[in-house]
C-alpha cells in the first residue's frame, strides 16, 4: 500500500514518461511554478492542493478522472500524521 502523496507522485511520473515531458515542460504547460512541483516531487512537502493537481492534469491534457484511474488509488492509505 502507498500513502496518497506517494501514489500521486508515481502517477505524475507515469504521465511525464507517457507524455514525453520533463518537469520544466509540465510547469510551462500547467502554469504551476516549478518550485511547487519540485518540492512535492522531492518529498519535501506531502501535500498538494487539488487545484494544483487540476492544473497539472490540464498540462497533461487529461481529466482528474483519468489521473486517478489507476488501481493503486484503490489501496492508498491516509498518512498517519494527517489526522
């Protein structure tokens, strides 16, 4: 099982490869500052806003439904520190 943040990171990495993009291009396409994406992807922060994730999906030209359409999201658990 993954925690939600790890699952989202894996999915972002999946789409980077799928769309033949790097983080810089994703930042340009989504309008999200590279520092925001880099900080989340490096694990320095565990939280990502839903609207930020929506902009990332727009950069990938996919919907939020497509982003979360992966079996790993069926088994994510809440981080123990997120009470």
